[in-house]
């Protein structure tokens, strides 16, 4: 049981390049989400999914795309990277966020620098 | 909209001293409340959570938190801290029935010997 796995752990991009942050979970969780962490701002929700084929926007979705073709995977795409997207990105998953008692599991984080 | 405010961005304390990290939330409906800890260069680990029932919640590593509905607060406490408690702590909230976990800005706890 690997939990929530994020790749890559570190990435440097040039402005305008595209890339995909991968997130996979092996716990059969319905709910998956992406956050970005910036100093003094905590973690802010980018996008989330409540099941395969269903995605929705969070607090800061601009510049990011997501899809959920399988229960296990929830990739985050940066179509044209900007320096403002330099951040630490966390993927998280849970059986169902709105049901009591469900723990939310976080990946180890992906450090992204856009130059 | 729900929001979470952590009242202190940094809290320095001496080893073996007590500590309280403050968290207030705003919501007109019932919520679930969480505290997470993040050690340097690591992901987030759940310390404790309040779902219902007793307002005093005990978590890992000797931490506890008290839910106060009238003051909409969920402060985290530890009676005696250790150097190993140096980390960033995040308060978070879910509105019951919603699908979003909203975080506070974080409090950096520094333990001095």
C-alpha cells in the first residue's frame, strides 16, 4: 500500500513550458484534490474530483487543468508555466470528504520552480 | 464562504514550556475541524480531528485541541513541547456535506532549547 504518490518531486521549468504533475493513489479513494502551498498563505485548493469523470474548480484554478479518467490517477497540467506558479504542490485523497470520519491522505509534495 | 484564520504566523517557545496555537473559523453551518503538522520538507500529517461529540480532542504526539462553538475556535495545545515539535501547523475545516478542505495560513512553531 503506497498511499498517495506524487511525481516528480522536484522540477524546474522555463516560462511558457508545459508539464504534468502526476498523482496516484492505491486506496480506492473517490475524492482526490490538488493544493498549492505558498509562504504565509497556507494550502489553497486548485482542483478536486469526487470520482472518475468528475472534476471541479477550487480556490485558485487559473492556469491549471485536471482530468480524472480512472479512480487511481489525478494528474495536474500546467499548459503554459508562469513564474507565479512556482510553489509546492500537494495531492490529497479520501474516500469521501463530506462523510465524517474519513481521513485525508496527502502526498509528499512536488517542488516546482518556474524561471 | 467558510474561512480559517490562524492568529499567529510564528510562535517561539522554550523547550518543556506549554504552547497554544490559535485557530478561528467562520461558518454558519456545522463543520469538521482538523489540525495538520508539516515537518521541514515533508508532506502533511494529521494531528487530530473534531467530527462530533466531546469538544476536547486528543491527538498524536501529546497534542490536544478544544472545539468552542460559541467562539468558533479550535485551538491546539500541548502542555510541554520538545525540540522535535518544531514544524508548521495548519488548521483546516470542512463544511459538513461539502467537498472542500479549507486551510488556515499556518503557524510556524519554533522550539528553543
